[in-house]
C-alpha cells in the first residue's frame, strides 16, 4: 500500500475538512397524527410506529 513520503501540514488537512458541514434536519408534519418528525424516518406516536402516514408496526 502506498504511504506518504513526507508529513502533511495541519493546514492541508484543515483545508480538506472545511467542506464537512453540519446540515439542518428537515422536519415534516404527519398528516395522520399531526406530529412533527424528521423527514424520511419512521416515528412513534401513541405506541405505534408510523411511516408516510401509515401504521407500520403496532408495538414499537
């Protein structure tokens, strides 16, 4: 496996990492339960697991 011949500077690593940013999560309101939840994720409401407004599982 190839290895670097010389040490990379801290600045070089920092330049590479500047593009990794935290993104704000998108929230949605469920049409069935009215709860807010993270988009494209299943959520629990009153002991039932919901996804896209439909019950996926009775026990969560």
